[in-house]
C-alpha cells in the first residue's frame, strides 16, 4: 500500500492515539498509518516503533492542517479535540471517513450540523462515548439475553491517576465547564438531573463505595435508542481504583446492571463488572481501533456517508472479544 492509503491520526502521539495504532498494527500488519502531532520527533519515534508508518506535523488552526496538498489519506482519526473542526472539514472535502472521540455529549452539535449539511460527503463516526464506545458495546452484549430491557444502570469508576494525558485532562475540564448536570432517561424521557438527584454511590468489585454522580454522556442516548429501555442512567466517580488499593497499577471498573424480561416474559436481571487492570487506555484504544477497522471496510460492508455511532456499526460480541484480547475481563 502507498501513502495515499494511509490512516491520518491526529493526536497520534497521545495515549489514545498510540494505543489505537498499536492495536491496528497488531490486527492489520500491512495497514499504513500516519502519526500526526505537533512534535515531529515524538511522532517519528511512534512511527518507527510501529513500522509501516510515517510521521507528520499538523496545525489544527489551518484548514489544510498544514499538510502538503499532494498528500492523500484513507481516513482521518481525531484522537484529540478537533477544536476548529478542521480535521472534520479536511475529511469531508476529500470524501474520507472521519472518527472523533473527544467532543463528548456537550460538544457534538457542530459535528452533527457539519455532517447534516454535507450528508453525502463522508461517513462520520461520533465515538465520544465513555472509552470510545466500548462500554455501550459491552452493555449491549449483556442485553442479548433480554427480550425486553426496562432499566440500564452503569457505574464507572476512574482512577484519579488515570485521567489520560494533557488532552484527556483538558477534555474533562471542558465537559465539566459546559455542564455539571447529568443526563438520564426516566420513564422514556431524556431528563437533566442536578443536586441530590445527580448523586450516586458506585460500588467496586472489592466492596469499596465511591461517591459519584450522573454525567452527561453519549452512552445514555445510544443505549436508550438501541434497546428502547425507558430508564437509563450512567454514573461516574473518580478516586483510588481497586487495583491501586491492592498495590497494583490503576485499574478501570464499570458496573453494568440490566433489568427486564427474558424470552418467555419472565423477569430477569444481570449485574456484571467490566474490569481492566491497566485502566481506561486499553478500552479507549480498542474503541478507536474498532471504528477505524469498520470505517475502512476491513471488517463488514462499506459504511455509507452520514452520522454514525459505535453501536450502529460494530458487533457487540466481536467488540467484547477484542476487549478480552487486551486484558479486559467480565465478572
């Protein structure tokens, strides 16, 4: 493959970007990758470690990203906040698939409007969910036993030492500035909650309880519209993880509780923990890599232009297999 078929990864030297490229290299050894960052030396080091990769510098303030006009790419991945939307516009003007993970629920409006205005330009994967959509896919995998899902409750705990690099920390600050309210679905209605209604208690696998709160996250509408469950809530806490309490590295835990009815109409419920001993980075990287693989047609049929979400494109069972390969476990 030549340079024209390379995947352009904006922020390819960050935690999410490097994790995703490592997985893509493992899954698809011949896939050309272009590591784009502000520091060319750092980008070159990442490219050299990957092999079959090149390094470039970018300027997100420029509509051409500061890239030569004769360079061609197969898709654009924004593994950082595309604050000017120049990465998205660059992809649209060239008819390239685009994937983003850093807009969150509060910042996706410009992406959605850009996609709607040029609906036939390119496929856009909005993957600004928790861990780039992997938690949604894990929850949908758990829901496969249900004939009807009534309630979904997710409680995620993130270690205070595992908030990501500078870009990840900036994302968290930006989202908290936009709103401190949480988004839930209650009796079929999407509702903002604040104060005591937003507070929650998140129980870890070792029995420890962390104070958390409902947050505004894309997982809520994605799960609601995928399952038709009328009651959905996503709670989030930051604190010392179970891994660190055991004297190990910071770990990630996500509790997924579902209630509803089975095939015969009998009430059933499940409660599982999605755990990764290496924290959030491997799951976020897996979400990005799954999206790239799907948008490029390396797995499944070609993706049509328009706005897409992870659960609309990626098979949950396959996603869970890939998560397990990175060391994730379900308890």
